[in-house]
C-alpha cells in the first residue's frame, strides 16, 4: 500500500459551516474540504493546484475534485472568511532589536576584515542573477508567520528567500553577526556569519519574535576564504533536519523554506581534490535568537568588557526577562543556560542525535540545536559514532562524548562571564558543578520512559546497550520494538519486532545473551505491574519510529538535484509524526546498509 502522505478522509458535509470546515488554520499540504468524498492529492498538486494567485482564502480556495456541492463550498467560504487574515510578503513587518540595541561595525563595506567593538556588520545578500525556485517550505512555520500559502507560490517568494530581492517595504538593516569560538577544542578567534545574512525579526502569531536568516546568500565580512554560498545537499539536510528535530520534541532552530538559486557552486566535498559543480540553494532559518556562546567569547577574549555586559543585558531583556531586577542576574543567566543545555544534550542522547560539530560557536544561548552541518542519527549502535569525517581521528564530537563536550563549552561561556567581572569565579564553579547531577536526572528520566519502566533500572539499561553494541543493532528500531515485550509471556523467545530489530543471524551465544536480558526485563516489568496499554503508550511516545536517516536524506537530495522535489516533501510528511506508526511507510524505518558510505552516512563540513 502506498504511504498516504497526501490522502484526506472527507467527513460528511452538514448544514453547519463549523462541520464543513476548511482546515484554514493548519494550511496543510493535504488541504481539503470536508465534502463527503475521498481524494488523493499527488505531490505535484501541492499548493499550486489548490491556490490561485489571490491573497486570501476566501478568493483563492480550490478543491481538486471533479464536482463539489455548491452549498458545501459556500459554507466553506463562510468558514474561511472568519479565519485570521493571512499575510502576504508585503504585510511582513521586519524589525531588528539586535542592530538597534547593540553596537555595530561602523565600516559598511562588504569586505573581509577583523571587526572590533561590534556585534554585527552590515551585510546584504548577493543576488545570483538567475531564476530561483522553491524546493519546499514548512507549513508550520508559514502558519507561525501567518503567511498565505498562495503567496509562497509566487516567484517573489523564491526571489526574496534566496536573496535575489528584498522583503517588500522592509527598511530593516540586514547584517552578519560577529562572534568567535573554540573549534575542536582550539581557540579560533573571530568567526562570525560567513554565509548567513540576517533579515531581521518578524512577529509570530503569538507575539513571539523570530529572527530570520538566509544561509547561503553570499559573502559577508566574516566569510574568510569561502564563497558565502550553500549547496542543495546541505540545505536539504538542514531544512529537514531542523524540522524533524522539532517534531521529535528536541529544542531546535526552525526552517521556513529551502529554495534553489539556479546557480551552480563549486565544492570539494571531502577536501581530496575531487572538485564538482553542485546546485546552489538557500535555507531561510528561524530562531528566537541566534546568539551563541561564541558571541560572548570573542569580546571577552579581546577585552571588550563593556560589550559582554551589553550582550548579557540584551539576552536577559529579550529572552530571560524574569531575571531582570534579580540580585545576580548574570549568574542566573548562566544557571538557566546550563539547565537548558543539559536538557538539550539529554534529549539528543535519547533520540540518538549526533551534532557532529559541537564547537562553542555552534551552541545557542537559548539551549536549542543550531547549525545543522554533518549531523547524523546513530543507527548501528556504537557510542563512538561520529558522522563528521573531519572528526574521525579524535572523535571529540562522537555520540558518547556529547555531554562532556557540552559541559566543556559551558565552562568556556562561564569563563567569559567571569573574565569580565559579571560573575564571581566561585559562583560560576558552583553552578557548573551541578551539570553532572542535572544530566543524570534528565538522562535517567528519558531512559526510564524509553524502557517503559516507572523507576530507572541501571542494570537493565546498561545490559541492553551492551547487547546493542555487541550486535550493532539499530538504535531507533531496537528501542521502538521494546513495547512489543509482554511480561506475562512465559516463552524466552524474543518477540517478533524485537527479534527483527536485533537480527536473525546471531550466534547461539549472542541469542542467549538477548534471551537472558529479556528475562530480566520481563521480571522488572512484571514487578511494576503497569498495564501493557499504559506502558506501550509511554514507550511509543519516547521511542520514535522515524528519524531523518542519512540515506533517506540522500535519496531526497539526489532527486532534488535532478529537479524532483517530491521525496523532500514526502520525507517531511513522514517526519511530522515520528512517534506514530504510519501505514505503508516501512521503507522509512529501514536502517542504512551495513557498509558505511562516504557522503551518505558520513559527511564533511564542506557544504
């Protein structure tokens, strides 16, 4: 059976406009009218077949069925008319507290240089002078900005979000952020947004501000020796990766859209002289703040002490306002960032996410996942897994090391605050000393839910992970299969889903090891007495079915590079419901081939 990405079940139409509702608030790709019929919207119908060039739902709604009951359609129009008015690009109000409240670079030329006493430099996107095109967009983020889907199909949308045109009516200063950081443990000095242009802030539907960035829009004063561009493969990975992480429940930046520039970009993917032309692309990234640990580190290292205080005050004002007026707000800021970062890395470990480039300049002051480069989800369980070929030698950023690296990065942030006198050294050390305790609490809570237990059992958890390591079982599928275990079952055979996840070609010794663990696990479950239904619900909400596996991303990338974007949208649809078993989507649970492929399961930083 085909996976029903674009299938909608039509409810019976009634005289009530409420019941004949158009799903105007969610504006889904399967956007349909409830008219007592069934229809399938193939990928090519997405948006263009549903919306005309008008700007409002009342004028642009189209239903892709042969005939529609006029009364039902009229009721839908009435219902749509009551919806919040959606915005066109011309309606977006762009502001920038970052440039208006923090000091900027007085030099306005877009040339490479060392910048002093500033947090940002003026930078404008560099137009490609080609015909950009939309690859995909996030319906949720379009909804968040209350953008009319009809507007997204306009050529102007692709032009704006590839940097070939400005947001109509916007006079906000576009800019690149200045920051530094430690890369692979070594101080790198000034880094900054080398291929990102910040468009400014746009208010979301709940009043929260979102900072919009174009990644791959051209050179900035911080581009160093790079061209400021991004390619289709890395852009698709960031677009899908960040949205998938959101649906997995992991704090993350978001993505509004990905668009092809129509221009080729030269890349040497593995720095081995194999230079190729690749299609260029731009991702519009969104976050409540793009301030990083490195944003504090650089001015502290250069003894720009006033700037560190200004940035701390800015972050507290806009993102930790409850700390304003407190006796020691800067210590409170550090404590909050530690707490959020602990929760973040514990969640990474729970879903098997490996960032790949955990430099201090890639860590958000809000405790969110940012900067999706050569990331990967662990498949065949190996704690030493890293998806980044640059990290193969030392494996500093391997899966098992992420908590330790996050702690190290927090120490670097704390050092900057202590250096400029915002926090006492002893107070910072005390705050950092609680990291391990908080991490243990978060990790064990996550693992307890994954095991379906009410109380953490270290022996069961460790033995399970040991068995998974010995047999290189798939991390996601093994944990998902645990809900199939029935403690009342007297057989020592592994239940079907668990046996499938573990593999059918185990040696007798390894099969016996799994049976022995299963007996211990069943005993623990039976002792707690939780019903199977309750336990399954807990486990299914903690153990996803679907993750953005690198080989699935590669399939979408290869098709997109050939001009077919259907797999990008199809994969996005599956990943929107990662914890729900979706009929016909078995292929999206398949692990990668046993043989690791360079450029698929393992990647470089070249993008």
